[in-house]
């Protein structure tokens, strides 16, 4: 447990902002990130002003799921850089990830130019997260990511499209994360608070994928598993946050011999 509190980090940050120019503040933050609390994602989020801790409470879940990857040379792609159309605004989470993954290559995508955020091990790209051609070109340039985090437009159709394109392009054993899935219930973002099972929302899509974890148990003759059935090995749901793990979902089912025999018999369903 860190002996440095989040409140202390905020106070020091405000003091530095009043007394030091931007370049010196950036240097000191980088030094603190490397030397003092690089393992503590919550403090890194607080120091860099990321909304992943404080406004949201995602950092604790990220620590749980990403801690085993921290020292590995991962490729991380985050959709959504922040700061709206101001090129010099945003990038807090990218810098947070850079110091949490000291050997990682960090990439960010935004609909607006964010090139002033580029620095050693951070690279930004301009593009639309619902544009399949752009996404495929991006992966061909940066390589297969180990982690994808969707913190982009939060428009449901965009989130679904990004997942459908990028999850198959993840590295083996990669992790795909969707943030702010609460937009599934907001009509302005293409969501619905009434249809919770079949609406074209990120949560309805994700809930539909849960059954695929058990596709070996389906009592359906000639069922052909989808790509997601065969390659999603676990899903973890939190408030407004979902982690999908990629792998080979090849575990044998638990059907009884008589169940298998039933599947071999001709079906009379739908006939007179």
C-alpha cells in the first residue's frame, strides 16, 4: 500500500501548477511516476488528471486485470484521448498508461488531431472508431495490440463496430475493455432503458456473448460457433466497465452420453 495519499498528490499538483512552468511540471511528474508510485494506478490517474479515478472508479479494476502485464513490452491502444477539439488538451490517460507500463508502447485514437500529445512511447492517430478501413490500417501500422480500451464516443453503434473489428485483431491472450457502458441506456447515444435484451447497444451485445462461453453445451444440431464463441474465454462486468479476455475457448462440454445421442436423432420439429 502506498504511503502517499491521493489528496497529497492533488495538493502537490496544484502547488506545482502555480509555481512551475509546464515543461518542469512534466519532468517532475514523469520522475514521480517512475520512482514513487508507478505500481499504483490510482495515484498515477490522480497525478495526471485522468478521469479513471475520482470521476469514475475504474483504476482499481484496471490494477486487478493489468498488474500481471505491467513489466511486459505490451502494445496498448486507447480510443478517445480527451480534450475535445483542442489539440493541446487531453492525453492524461495515455501518460498514466505510459508510466504504469514502463516497457509498453502506448497509442491513442481520437476524431481530432492530438499530435501535441506525442512523446517517447506515446503516439496518437486521427480517425473514426466506426471506420473499419481506418481501424485495420491502424493495426497494420502499430501491430496487434495486447490491450484495447474503448473510451471513445460512447455511441453504441460506434462501440459495437470497434469491438467487431478490433477484437479479432487483438494479440492472443489480449484484453478488450469497454468503458462507460452506461450509454447503453441513453437514447441520445443509441441506447434504451426499456429494451434490455435485444436493443442494438453495447451491453446487449456483450450479454449476448456471455452464452457463447458455454457454446459446447448447446443442444443444437450442427451449431457452428462464431469467432467470438471460440475466442472469448472470460468476461468481467463492473459498473460501466467490461473486460473481455481473448484466447482459445476449446474446453470440452459436459454433455451426458444420452444428450449426445439425442443430437444424432432426426428432428421432427417443424414437421406435421
